[in-house]
C-alpha cells in the first residue's frame, strides 16, 4: 500500500437509500496526476468529499497514504468547488490569515514561496474581489498548499475559466507535480484539458467507477487498429501470436478481435487466419479518439 496516495475499497455513499457513490474501488499512485472524469452528477464531488472526511461514507473504506485511521490532514491540500477567499484582502493577506488559522511556522517565507509558485507575487494591493476567475483559482490552490501537502485534491478547478485561465491552472498543476513531487487528484468533465496533464484516469458513471487506465494504456487503445470478426476469435488470436509474432491483441466483450500492432498490409493477417481454417466475416481498420473512448464509458452524451 506504500506506493499509493489514495486507495478506496467499495466506497459507498447513499442518500435516502439511493447510491450516489456506488462501491468505488480506486487506486491513486504516489506521484500521479489522476484525472477523475465523469459527467456532471456522476459522483465526482461526493467521492472527493468522502476522501476529505467532509461527509461520512455509508459503507466501504478509504486510505490515505496507506492509513485509514489517524490520517495526517496536513499531508492533504484541497480545493472543492469555489475557493473560500477573504474578498477584501489581498493575495498575501489571504495567505497570512490562513497561515495563522493553521498555526504555520516561518509564515513570511512560506507565503513568499507560495505566491511565487502560483504567480501571484506581483498583485500588490489588489483585493481578491477584483481578481479574475483564473487568479481566484490559483489563490485557492495557494491556500491549499499551505502546510506543504504531499497530496492535492482539486474538484473542477478549470470549470468556467477562459483559455488563458485554464492554461495558468494547468501549468501550475504540472509544476507542482513535476517540481514538487505532489500527487494530484483532479476531477473534471473537460476531457481535452485532462488529456494534457493526466498520467492516469478514473472514469465514473452514475456513481460507479467504470475503469482506471493509464495514459499509456489509453494511447494504445486509441491508436489505429484492425478489427476482425471471425468464427473463432480465441484461436485466431493464438494464430496471429504464433505465426506473425504479434503482441498487442485482445478480444472485445462483443467477441471482436482487435490487433494493435503496426501492420502495413492487413492481407497478411487475414491470410494467416484463413490458413488455420477460421472463417472471416469482417476486417476493418478503425481509430477511436480519446473523446469517443471516454464518452462511451461515461454512458454516452
């Protein structure tokens, strides 16, 4: 368990007997940027609130850095929905207030480092109420960084931002992960942006965790591949492995054979299968993009 920042086992939350989070078992490795993807209302925020202890689970359990008891809250920073800011205070004054609340030592040095990190060190006397939405989100993340957390949990931090604001938050998350080694769990329904930063994905639909997949596995699944409908998919797979030394083959739930190896001429594939007396019904080359992949697993549009 030491390699994981977050693990959950059949984590469930019900409201009036209706499951909003339904037996979720997720695994977030240390050092990952884990993209938690689902449509609005899929259960992302409730899952995050459970992980932060903001609402009790109905059943199941969760562990933070391998422990389900005596969780060190100082290891966790979070931003849930809109940041809680003191609107009449500057960025620096906001951080001073939170440092005092959290009894942070070496307050001056901490605030200077965090403001530079989130690029709010030149906002001077500008009040938080006059910040752009992107600046407000970065200040919210700055507050979450007080205490030097090892895990950062962000719920829809780019929702509603303009392209410039999205890039600012995205670059900040990458900096925190790459330079500080902070594990990040970030929820969103904006697929294109998560694709630019996530190293692993958890896909949730109607409260159920549909799939966990690494970015490398996703890239493999979404690359161009050959689909084959035949009379014996299992035998055909063995044929291709043995005769052509193909390595990246699987069988879809509907019985369709999928070949992901780079092949210039599909004829060698069909010939090998046909020579083993396997009837071929269909051969086609397809490519599924990331958006299609996620939308299918999130229950469609």
